[in-house]
């Protein structure tokens, strides 16, 4: 008998299991994968997530595995360039998931959690209207008064408990990415063009992850030759296209249209949802891993301290829904409206405003604070004054 069972052992699940075990709870985490293993990913751990890894004593191990630090970003929106560092000397990392997920799984075990790899959950055990454990496809049963679903955007736990969908925006993009060697990549690069988004960030083994996205309505055309479409897209992004073409792709190109935007109720009798199982959004703002780590910290504290699911839901939604709305808007890949273009040009003129803008994506500046009318007016007035 366990105190908590966590379904899914990638960032949200492994971190939850680790933090609960550190608080003295008996924890079992299960995953159908065996680690290390790869998975589709945005790669970026935004600065708020990096800070969590540092608090948990895991950042040095991630860096020791050869994960590069990115402390400067160049964000080009239709030719308006916002380039700078993150606020408060923050930085992001873009690790391969074979590195990050294994590190977190090992940390969960070291903290005292039991972890079963290659375990396929077939369903949930119930005691009346409460979830009371899990049942494997092989008939194995494990019981606990709380089950945390951290099993991704197609969460079996969420389906089994019929977690209500609170907000949903249909998939907006088709995305492709792979890894190139031979690119000079001292900074993270982001580009927004009408109908296109591009990112290039350094990752492990001296490689650069290059990503491109197009509207989901173009999937039929894009999938016929995704590499050509990706290369044609990066050709419109400064000298990035030339650098990519002069480099060498070292792995297959990954392409997906399975990019939902869904907010689910995150708790119920005997269950919680964390990470993509509870809230998932388009990768255009690269929030997934950071959100998973934030949920892990919050749900673990809620359970260990005897808090309520309502409190967990409220805190998650207050911090997450504004960036959800921002992300689904950006994923439409439309040109900025006239006022938005004017505002971005004003932001680009002052380094403190650029840092604040980057802080929104870093998870250190609330969206509402940045968009507050008084803050927008301040930035525009500063631009007018030169």
C-alpha cells in the first residue's frame, strides 16, 4: 500500500514522485517507457523551471551532462528584433529528453520512490466514487488513496476519471524539428513570420535543435516534404537558413500535428492531474517542461501538506491561464496588429523593456503585469520621448 501513486514518470511525474518521497511519503511512479528514452519535446526549460532544478539540487547534474546554458535570446517578430538577456540573470536550458528525463527518474529513486518502468496502466481501481489505485494490463494492482495523473496530453487517468474540459482551442499548428551539427549558435533564436514560427536553440552533444511551425491548415502540403518546408521557412529568418543549410542534420526529422490546447479540471476524489495531463498548449511558447516542473512542486506540496484540490486548481489556473491565452493567440501565426507592432517596436528600444518581455516567456514576469495598461503606457511614452 502506497500513500501516492504517480502515473507517468517524465518531468511532471518523476519530479512529483521525488518531491513527495523527500517529504517522507511512500510513493510509486509507473511509466510504460524505459529510461533513457526520447519523446517529442519543445526542449526548453524556461528560467523559472531552471530555478526549480537548482533548488532541488539537480541543475549541476544537468549541466554536467553537457547541457548548454542559453542566457541571451534574439526574438525577431516580422523584422522587429528584441534581443537581450533574461531578467535577474536568468537563463534557460534545452536538454535532450534522454538526458533530462533520466536525471529526474534517477532523482526520484534516490529520494526513496519506487519506480516501475515498462508498466502499462490498464485502468483505475475505485473505492466507491474515489480513485484508490491502478491496475496494470497484466492484472497487477497497486493501491493508494491518491493517484496523480502525469501521463501526458492523452492522459489515461484524465480519461478514466472523465476530467471535465474547462477550456479548449483546437490544434493550430503543424510543427517539425530535428538536430543539426556545425551551426554557430551562441544565442537562442526565435522568429515569427506571417504563417510561420521558427526556433533554434543549442542542446546536448554540440547540436542545435531547429524547429519550424506552420498553420495546421497546411498540414496536407507540409507533410509531403517537411524538410523542404522547414528549410524554406528558415531561409526567411536572417542568416539562420544559410547556417542550417551549411550544417548537417544528424537525426530524422520529427513532424507532428498532435498539438492540442486543453485545460482540464485538475483534481477530484482521490486524483490529481499534473503537467500536460491537466493543461497542455501549443509548443510555440515552449512552456511545457517548465509547467510540468511547476505542477510537480505545487501538487506535491498540496498532497504532503494536506491541502485541497480546489487550492491546487486555483493556483495553477491563476498562473497558467494567461500564458495559455497568449500561446493560443501566437499559435494562430498571424501578423501582429498595427498597435501590437508599434508596441513591440517600443519594447525593442529599451533593454529593461526587452528583459520584461522575455520574462513573460521565462515564467518570471506575469502576463497580466506586462500587459497592464499602465505598463504599456510607460513603454510607449518612453519610446515617444526617445
